[in-house]
C-alpha cells in the first residue's frame, strides 16, 4: 500500500498540516447514505442530493470520516438505481451533476470524504448500448458487449444454460427480434432489467476506465464496487449442473462468481486510482467463499478494502465471533489490507432486528420477523460498540445510529424490491431496511421531506421518538452513544488502524480483548449478567452499568470500553 503525502480533507478540521502522511481509509468510519431514503429537499417523497447536502453537518457532527452513496445515476429504478442507464448523469429524481459537484465541495470543506457506487457487472436495459443492441436486432455489434445467446431446444425456447437469477427465476430473458419473432436470450444475474456486461469485450473495460476517471476528476474519494466478484464468467457459460441454487457465501467454484479473471480488472483500476492525489480508494462488494478469497481483492496492487460479509452474518456468541474476527484479521494481514466490519446495509435486515433472529442461512435476503424492540436495541448497541472497537475500518448504515429497527410489516403494494414478487430469489425483503429515516417532528415524514409531504415507503408511527431531534442531547440515546463512540475512536490512537488486538481471558459468555494495551472491550453475549473484577476505568458503556464497586456486573447484551488499569484510572 502506498503511504503517500497527500492533501487530507480532515486536515482543516484537525488543524493539521495538509501534507501529513495519511492512509485515511485504513481505520476510517464510512457511513452509507441510501440517497432515496436520507433527506428529500423537494417533497417528491424521494431523498436527493440537495437533501443530503443540507444534512452533511449532521454527519460531520456524528464523527464519521467518509460517506458512501448508493447509486444516484440516471436509472429507471428497476433495482433502486443499481440498474444504471447513464453512468455519467445524475438522475433528475436525485438532482443534477451540479448538485453532485456542490455536494463534494461541501463535504470536503467539512472534512468528509465521499465514495460513490460503481455498478460494473450490469447496466440497465435502458442503457444506450443495450437499447440499440435490441433495436438493431441479431446483427448488432453492440450485442457482443453483453451476453446474448441462442436458446436451447428445437425452437430455441429454452434458456441457454441453467443459471438462476439471484432475484429468482432464470438468469436469462428471451428477446423479440425487430420483425416480431422470438430471438436470442440475454444474461442477467439479477433482474431482467439488469443485463450483464461481457467483460471480455474491450469496449466494456475501456468504458469503465473512462467512467472511473469521470468521477475521480469530479472529485470523488473512491468507489464501492457493486458485485465485484461477478464481472468475469467462465468461458462458454457452462451449466451449473446439480447446483441450481446460489448461496452467496458458498459460491465455491462457480461459473460466474469469484473467477480469477476479475483481479486483472482491479489491477488496472488500482493504477488509475493511484494516478490521483489524496489516496482515492475502492471497496469491493465481493461475496467469495472464504475470507482468503475475499482478501485476494485487496492485495497491494488491487482494491483497498472489501466488505466482510462473513462478519455481518456472524452469530451473537463468543466462540463464533472470536473465530470470525481472528480469521478476518489473519486473512487481511496476509495481504496487508485493513479488515472491515459492518452490521447493516441496504440489502440486509437491520441489525437491531437481525441479531435476535435465530435462523440460519445467508444473511442477505433473510426474511425479517418482529422481535422485542427493547432487547433488539440493547443487543444492537452492544454489537456496535464491539464493532467500533475492532481494528480496521467500520461501515455504518444510515439510521443505525438512531437504533432504527427493520420495518417488518410493509404491505405488499408498497414494496419495491424487484425480488419481492419473484419468490424464489434470495433477496426480496430489502425494503424494510430502506424506509426513509426520521429527522424531527411528531408526524411522518418526520423531517425527511417538507411537512405534509410523502415518503416513498411509509414510516412507522413509532418513529417520532427515534428521530434525530428526539435523541439529540439525550445521553441515553443511541445517537449520543454513536457520537461518543466515534469521538473516542478518533481520539484514541490504539483504536486506530494497527492490527493490535489481543484476546484476554474471560468467564464463559464474555468476549474480552484489548487494543494496544490502552483500551479493553468487554462484551456480555449472554442473556444474564456476568460479574467480573472491575478491569479499569470505564470509557463508555452500551447500556446502564453500575460502576460503583470493585466488582462490576456486566448486564446481558452489554459492551463496555475500559481504560485498563486501576478502577480510578491510574495505571
Ligand atoms: C448489490 C447491491 O447492494 C444490491 O442492492 C443490488 O440489488 C445488487 N448488487 C445488484 O446490483
């Protein structure tokens, strides 16, 4: 990894020299904004870039280092913007390119970096290349930029192979030729409106290098790479055979996921990123079968970070957590990359709800169930303090700092997840974590948009008490817990990037580790209190803890950060 001398957007905030050496991303806290659900400036019920821009001071105050924006590009929104029709245009629903530029300017002025989503595995079926490929018929040269194939069966009536779409149904859709007769099929690992690019075609690779440069020139600090493990398919698109279902963390040797060829693409992208000042980064959404395979995406000449989906799906028990944390650190250490940690995003059940669910299987697309909200929040807060004490970089998802639960009772008619009606797909329950977040007030849309306005998904009546305004200044609130944790993380060097975690002996049910000898984290992962000798001075607790005696009882599902040493703080 390069430790360049760079202009550091946070320098102004800290009063540091702008040429300080920095690898800002190695321990960065990166906050995911799902633009359509963050802040709506014009009252159309859908969040937008000006709305986000007006809320940047909130994010600075929260204490995050960077913001990652889910797609805001021109798109028919068949998959909430992950179906891009034009990679260089802002969809009017979100604003304009001038808004994007202004957003970047404001964010940088506030010391916040901005990462944007890049969707290279597939485009929208409304992308110019695909529209022309269809309109021009079987002879169109543009068809070679996607995967068009004749069907099987006497009349070509069967899909070219047996691959299922992740969203359910076959991964192929048959086209109709300009003369009205049934034609070839095209591949889409996701919705039919999301045709997969053929990355063997040089025009595709060229186009994406240009897109990278376009946004880098505009000033973005990096990219989150959607379906980073999917770009390269096995030659000949062979059948899956007996394996006709996808399990995201069990893709094994798959003909379309985690193929070795993807790494050449990322090497070429890394060279582009490194041409720009300021340590521009890329983070892979790469579902690979093992953490070692994930680590391959972040070798020194490839991308910078990869999401740790193994951790996201880890059960709430000491042995499993410890094993996955160890495996994550080991795998990333091998390639010199920081580990990343995340509990929630726009594809999974919010962790306030999910951590109390006991079902097995893939974490993505898991069907949410109602849980006890008090117990759910208690565990979520404990999990967050654990996450923020781990070495490496942390990803937060908008609204988790408010302790928002998953919305489990959205009526079918408001749901927009394209997989919802394709019942055999892995996803389909992703709307419940995408409900617009509450900012203030007693009535929906709770300051998400102008008073009396709508929100594209209905917000629960109970969210008035979870709004930013309702929690601000209340030391017991989840918002203030996040602010305190992020401030401590920023102030305490041992919580920074260094790979310095040491496990400590602990009674059953308690996870205990130290960071660089100066912060100790104890997590009670059981349903009952655990009594221990007080390990030092408490820095922060995820819930109420009686700290008055020489012994301390850590309540169920509670995390405490300590300065190890004598309880009064002297070491
Ligand atoms: C992963 C994204 O996070 C998800 O929201 C999207 O549906 C798929 N990739 C397809 O782009």
